[in-house]
C-alpha cells in the first residue's frame, strides 16, 4: 500500500474511531484524523505482528485493523494525556 492509501485509510479509521468512542473530545477533528493515521500504522504493525496477515489493499479487513489501532490510540490518549 502506498503512503497516500495509508493516509486515506487513516482518515477513515479516525472518523470511525471517533464515532465508536463518543463523548467530549477536546482535540478536534484534525487531530482525531491524525490519530487515525497513526492508528492505521499501529494497527497494521500489530496485526502483522500477531499473525493476522499483512495489511495490503483497501478492504474491510484493513479498515477494521486500522480502526482498532485508532481506537486503542484514542482510548490511550483520553485516559492518560487528557
């Protein structure tokens, strides 16, 4: 997957993570999308590390993996940084 695909996937993952974890969030949409991009990278790394397969292409499995990574990062941010 190219870097542009990862960015687009991260934007989708960030939006889904924000939707899955409603509540007051002071960082705004832009930072949530940046967190989604980081979550896409983290989710892809963790998914390939634990044996879920490589993250390639733009399909439902990669969206779920990236969203899971974004949710984990968003949860961590809300619990420890905020």
